[in-house]
């Protein structure tokens, strides 16, 4: 499918599967808007898009998605400049060995891997609705299958383990996808998420401690970023999923998530708690 005339916003696209997906979507004709934290990496990614598909008007915005205020600011900037957004890809994420809180008092996995998706998506709501049929795509992970969500301890204050906190944040991705798909069922916006696979991108290898060593070793067996990006591009561009919403995909096919990811009550409660924590009316 060609994407001429389509506008795509993507986070986590200065490296890895996000950058590959951004380049491929640009090559298909989409105008790509990056959200980056580091200016040097953002500028380099933007140049790659311009080299791959020049003259379309690709752009990069800067924000640290770990902070709620920054997410709200960049969402407002993009909304003001872009009355129509056809595709939003929430892809930014990280894993951390040690528990630290953001300036908002949020555990970092929860802040970056979940709440940034939540706040950015709702912040771009008007532009997504204006472009219907439009799409929201969330990068999740099969690691959610080992997670149990404690709605009374979303910040991992009772006990911290970096792997478990990451797994819980990925479960949040699936629950958010499920609840958003339910709430926007009649709005003309499809909402899906995916597991990219174990990808050799260097993800988590700078998280510190023993976890960095384990992840570095595991990625010896990882697939390429090109393979890992395939499902993102598929969900963004394939007519086969034009009307599919609330799904979870791997290797361009729908798969069954863990039972905890299909808990409607947990999805609704996570939504309500996220609204409160993000200070969204």
C-alpha cells in the first residue's frame, strides 16, 4: 500500500526498529514526524528520512517522553501544526536495572513505556479523529505474559526488579490498547499493538548491572531490525488490517495475548489511574 498524503507520528525512531519503520513508511510516501529526545540523533534520523524520501516535509520534534509535561507540550505542538494525523506509532521504550522516579514521582518504566503512550495518544486525539480512518499502533512485547499487574503499586514501590517492572509496563501497553480500542470503537480510529520479537538492536544493553550483560548476550540470537520492524509497517500500511482494532500481532499475524491482557476491568482501572496520574481532564 502506498502512503502518499498520509502523516505518521512515531516515537523511538532514532535507532532500531523505529528508525527502520520510519524509513520504510517514508519510502512508501508517508510524511514522517519523529519525536526524539537527543538532538544529534534526531537530526541524523531526520536526514536519513530526507535522503530516503526527499521533498515530503519530514520533521523532528524534541521531548523527553519520561516526563508528563514534556509529552503534553510536544503533543500540543504537533496538534497545532498538524490538523490531521493518519498514523501514530508509540514505539519508544527502555528497560532499567535500578528503580528511580521521574520528576513526576513515577517509576521510569511506567512513565516511559506506558504513560507516554497514553498521554501522547490522547494529546493527538483531535488530529487522529480528523483524519479517520486513522491508526494507533503500540509496540508491546511478549514479555507481558510473565507479568501480573498490581493496580495499587503501579510504581513498583513494594519491591523492585527491573525485568518485572519492564514486563508490567508491557502488560500496560496491551491493556491500554484494549481499552482505547473499546473507547474509540465508533470513532474511525483502529488501535492495535505488536510484539516485534527479540531484535538485535542493543536495546537494554546500557541499562546497567547484570541485566546489561544478560541482554547483550541474548541479542546474539536476535533477529535484524528490518525483521523486527515488519509488523509495525504491516499494521501501518496493509489493507488486510484496515478494519481490525484491539488486536495483538506478531510476525504480521494476530496472536493471543496472556489472559491478564484481556482483563476488561483491569484495562478500565488502569485507564482511570493513568488519567489521574497524568492530570488529564
